[in-house]
C-alpha cells in the first residue's frame, strides 16, 4: 500500500474501529445499566476452531455517546449455563456497533449468544466454531450481490432454514453504493424498497455508507441468515464503488472528492457492520485470510478488487473514434495491453501468501473464495461489433447451431468457421482481463497436485467452468453463484425465461470450458465437502418481488476428489 493510501485509510478507520475481547470460562456478574435497543439483530462471523466474532448494534434510548451492554455465550438455547459473558461498550464513534472476539471455545461446537441492555434483550443467535480434526463433512452456503431496491433477499431467507449449511461465505457486493433512481430500481417503489431522503444519493461519506448498511440490515431474510449461521465475508467493488481498483474506480469522478477518503469511509463502515476479524489490523486494506476445516478443507478468502488490482481495460479504449470505419479496433494495441506481464489482480504479496499457504496445506481440498470468474469466458467476437443487445441471444443461437452441426460431423461454411474461430472475453473486469496473472495462478495450482475449487460471484449469474491452462490442461473447477437479487444477463439482454434458458445452453456449446450456466434466476450455491467428493448445488428462488419465496429449481454437480 502506498503511503498516501495508508494515511487516508488510517486517519479515518484506525482510531475508531475496535473489537472487544472475550474469553470462554469468564462469566461476569455485572448487569447492564444503560437502556438500548438492538435495532439490527445479531450476527457472528470469522469462526476459528477456538474463537468467533459476535456482532450487534445497540442504539441508546437517550442522546449519549455510548451504552454499556452485556453479551452472553452458552451451549444451550435457554442459557442455563453460560460459557462466557461480559460488559461491552457500544460507541457512537463506531455507529453503536459492537464486535466481540470470544476466544477459548471448543472446536466444532454450536454456541448460542445474545446481548442485553437494561431494558431489552436481543434475539438469540446461533454460531459454530471450526472443526480441528476428524472432519468428515462441511457445507458452505455461497452468496453474492444483494441489491436492496431490486427486490427482497429471499435467497438469504431460504438458506436460513437449511440445516445442512454450516457456514455462509459471502463473496461481496453485500451492499450497493448507487443512488435510488438508477440501476435496479425499476420496481423499488412498488416493493417499498426505496432509500430514505437522507441516503438517496450515491454513497461518498462514512455516514452515507453507515446508513446504507443499516437499511440493508432491516431485510428479514438477511437478519434471519445472520442470526442462524456464522458468516465468512470478503468485499467486492460495490462496498466501495463500481469497478474499484487500487487507486480509483469507474464510478468515482474528480468532482466526487478524494477517492482514498471515500474508500477509507467505505472500509470503516464495512468493518463496523460486518462480523469480520481484520487479520492485518483495522487500518489496513489487506482482507485476505485463511480458514482451516481440519484436514478436509482449507479456505482462502481473497481480494481481487481493492488491494492490488490494476485498472480494468475497456474495449472502447482501443477503438479509433476518428476512423472511417466506426468498428475499427486496435487489436495489436489491445493484445499488448492485456498481455502486459505486470498487470494483476492479487498483487505479489497476496499471490505469494496464497501459493505458500496452499503448498503448506495438509487439507484434502483447496478452496478459493473470491469475487471474479476465473474461467475463459470467450464469447463470439461478432457480438462486440455494435450488435444491439436484444439481438445477441438470436445471434448466439445461430452460432451455437453452427458448432453443433460441426461437432456432429457436418461440414459448415467458411464464414461460419470464421465466426466460430473469432472469440473475445466478454468481461474484462474478470480474470479474463488479467490473463498473465491467471496463468501464474493456474500453473501454481497445477503444481499442487491437490483438488482445487475456485468460488466466484460478481456476475449475477451461475456458472460452472473447468479451469484450464493456455494449452488446454485442466487444473481446477470453478463454481460461481447467482446473485441474491441483482439483475443478471436476462436484464441486460432483455431476455424472457425461455430465451435465457436457450442462450445458457448455447453458451455451454460455444465456450469450451463452460459446463453449465444459468442466466436468469436469483439464488445461491451450496458446496458440501467430504473426503471423496464435493457436491455443488445451485438453488434458485421463485421470486424476489415478495417476501414469500420457495426453491423452484436446482442443479447439481459432483466434483471428484481423486
């Protein structure tokens, strides 16, 4: 991190974000003296085999700068026998959020926790410590991209009722920074999902971000899931602003203030409102960290967005606006730029840490929890030549049928061959825009000789890819979750459900490494690990336009651990 970035972050976040320590076996006899309301439920996160973070927000009922509350941990719902308890301070300087790091706990143990003020008791939360040894199975629920105006968070609500989910992995875009009139707001008024007048603009300040988290944490599905399961989280871009990179963002302009100050405010609010233990300290951007589930799974939560990412490329930067042919494209310049060896997402320090940790791991499965699609998502280049969005599905279908005929042994025309051969990455914001570092990562994975699964979010659609080296060698599996509520490709390409299903099948034909995709349904992913296999299940809800939803379809894939 450069000196300017560190100072900007540390000056805002470092002095005011804190975690209270708690120790199993220590039970306080003190009683809370202050009246306060627990306005945003309870949450737990960053579990280790002997500790876990507990979270709540305690809002004083008078205008005071703090309130002292009691927290309690028990192995029983009735709290007859306490494992630990103590007094903690909810400070105005931390938006009255409270985070307790309770240590000395037993591995693979379910605990219940709650908070008390002088006149209120919070909901009872359930959490779980990591197993340390003799682990036969563990199941993750994987989520990404929850947009409040777009609809209710019914995938969260569904997952809260699933007893087989042990831990929730949230891969980012927990909130969105946009104002209330643009992206994904088409149905906000009819659903009652608009922003308050004092938070209806794009987010810039610490107070802006805090209010947006507070609003998101009124959604009942999210409240229920936090109460029921421990979270392991990492940010993507919208926790700060769209298409963030290490020293700027697509959605940050010069007239919107200092980018580093905006990022610092966003990071502070994130640490305040999420049950996360900042491994490198609260005034640092490094969020990457490791979770070990005995000898079964090592999970590496990565940052491909904020810490070290170089600025994204854009196809528009390589088109000559003065050319006679409006479609003229500087292919040589684009190839040189995208192939630059110094371009990266992880950065040297994070990549070195990851490679060392995976090499040293004794676990059977290596799992990357990160934001972006790693797979080679090479779409037909002809769709980038000014084709209207609504015409893309039909065009893709024609090309897919050409390839189907070719695969069946039928001779196709030279023009069809040319169209099929010309392919370009559809999303330069993903790993496709950073192919040199991707090859470095996949080469390191190949040398491990261990089964590796990369998890991804960000795109709002579900994907299953075989991850391959440039020479086509398969080295890992990618499983990407759909969004909780953010609109997917069906929205951008104006597809109904039937058209989206056809296009999903067509893309699986056209893209060599793509095994499955879903382009139109909201939901989440579960991955259940045993010694022999990992079972991935994509679950989709029937609606986000109502709080009443149920699972309507699912898709399953088994990854063998041999």
